[in-house]
């Protein structure tokens, strides 16, 4: 980082964001040929021609996106279906010694639904202006906003922590708690951008808190949110990604995340009981078995053995594709088999379910102050209707956003709503970058929207992540800027802050 330490803040922001863009673009271009090779190998084994063509078409669309777009965040937004539904599926199959169509009810239809969704993303990409999100004519405005954020980082830190706490204990509506919690992310992004992670005890304390929240709630969302932010920060801040030290760190990180995920699943049964989830998790995590697992790549943790030897799931909402077990983050990120459970059992779409569509992308997204009745169990209703679970057996199954959209209105609904949601996400990204006066902070904030936007289980949560929550965040930030400008001293000229 020393080579750019003396640059002005906006120049430094451009350099770090440009480094992120280049690495995302390079990674996508690097992975696509390997994915294509896996698709062709699977076709040679299973002879499913239409399925292979659909996945190859998704790879081609991802390549076209990289030809048009150089913004790393927008590349991720406009190729997310390709990664979550195609690349992850073939990677999981390859790592577990099976074909990518093994255990699927209707591999062709699942692939076509994913292809239609990815095609909608490409159309959204084509209709998005192909220019940078920051405008040079507004440089003074960006400097003033960044100066404000730097000044307010400690109040943001306190407010954000309060948002996380009240949200974790259910003291505030999740939509509002998440919006408040994003100010913690603003403070984190400001400190991360300085590139002194290991020397910043406050940052390390926040990371520890996020790990604790993930363990206490026995959920992996907080874990993935932290993983996304740290990954994005590394892509921007590390001058050299591939090195011996980086590879060692990557190995231990992947082993740690793998066992962390497995342990979270093993203590999930404590929800709603008198047993302390955090204490049980800690007793398993801080053990010799975990230490052996981290050091020895061939060691199998007892928790993993429990998952493999557990009785087969016979509830109906289950895919044989995941026969290898359910203890890895990769399975959580492999969405096509989850969608296939539903779309393979739907026969004909007689008419679009307008009430469900309106409810999940508009009515349920609006604040509850309007007094509307919200139906938040749509995914459960789908599996009930298909006979996959008994009526009133609430499990919030992960049928994926595409699965919900196909259930509502078939391929047309998948295309149109996917286009709308992710076009809006891309638009909101641009607004947030301009509001915060730089792309580095916006990139780190967007890493958190991606958790609900890409690996979410419901259409409603993606609609929230692409419209309401960013709008609330931008509105609150605008009010803060307005108030700060009213009370800030105006008799001193604004100076460009230098990084030491």
C-alpha cells in the first residue's frame, strides 16, 4: 500500500476500486473455461443435451457481460445466477464424485429456468449505462461527503452496533434494524479502506462480534456477510493475491468456515429450547477435534460424521443431489437442486398468481405502518400445495427466488421480475456510491446486500435487498448529511485529506 499512500483520497479510492474491478473481471474470465470443460465432461457422462446447452449458454452470457462491463460490482450482479445455479452445481458435483444432474427431478427444466433468469440479467446489463458510477463534475461534492463520513465514523459505529443488538433480540422490525446496522458497515468500510486490519483492535472486535452473532443465532447469514466483506476487502487491499502466505491463510480460512458451518447446523436443534446455543457451539468449536480438523486436511470431525450417518430425509422437500451430506457452505450456495425440488413437480402454469406476485415484490416490501396484512410464508405455501410437506408445517424451505417466480407465473415471470430486481440493485449501487463519495465504501456495503440478493431463500428478501433497504439507508444518510452541513463550520475551506 505504500506506493499509493500519498495519493489523495479520491485517487486512492479509484485505485483500490479499479483493482477490485480488474480482479473480479480476471476471475470470471479464468473460471468460465473450467466450467465449460465440466459441462462438456458431464454431458459425455449423462447425455443430457438440452441441459448442457442451457448451462453453456449461461457461461456465454457471463462472458458477454465481462465484455461490456468493467465495474466489478455490476459484473457480480449481472452474472449471479450463473455462479449460484450453474458453476456451484457443477463444482459441488465434481467435488463429490457425481454428475451435475444426479438426483434432480427435471434437470432440463431447472437449467432452462436458470437460463431465463440469467438472460434477464444480461438484458438488465445492456440497459444499464456503460459508464462509471462516479461523475467527475461532482468531485467536490464527493470529497465533502467522504469528509463527513470520516468525521462520523464513531457515532456510526455505536448506532450500527445498537442496530445489530436490537435486531438480534427482536426489539425492532428486521427491516429497520438492518438499515440501522448498515451504519456499522459504513464505519467498518472506512476503517477497512485504510488497510490496517491486523493493527486495528476495533475492527477485530467487530469481527469477533459478528462471529458470535452467527453462533448465537445458529444461522450462517452473519457468517456469509462477514465472509463477503472480508473477501471484497482483500481483493481491494492486497497488492499481491497469490503468495505462499496467502495460500496458507486461504487454507485455514476455508477449513475454519467449513467446520464453523457444520457446527452451526449441529446446534440448530437448540432453537426454542432452554439449551444455550452459544455455549453448546463454543464447547464443540473450542475442542481438540476442531484443532485436528484445522491442521489435518484428511481429518473428519465427529460433527461431519453425524451429518453423513444421519437418517435419510423423507419429508418430501429433499434432493438426492445432496447425498454427500449437508455440512458445507458450498451446499448452501448451490441453489439449482433446491429450485429443482419445486419446479420439477409443477406441471402447467394456468395463470399468473397476481396476488402473490404483488404481495412479494410490493405489498410485503412496504413498511408495516400502512397497516397491511403481510403473508410471509409463500415458500411454505408452495411446498404445501405440491404435497412436499404437511399443511401448516412451517419450515421456510429454500425453494429459491427463481423457484418462487416460476411457481407464480412460469418463465415469463422469472424473466421480468429478475430483470426488475437486479436492475434496481445495480441502480441503487450507483446511488450509494455517489452518496458516500467513493466506490470503496459502496463496494464493501454492497457485499452485505449480496447475501440476501444472491443466496436468499425468498423473493421477498431479494425485493427488500434491492429496493426498500437501500432506499431507507440512502434516505437516512441524506438526512444525516443535511443536518451535518447545517451545523458544520463553513468558515474553513474543505481540504483533501491525505492518507499517511
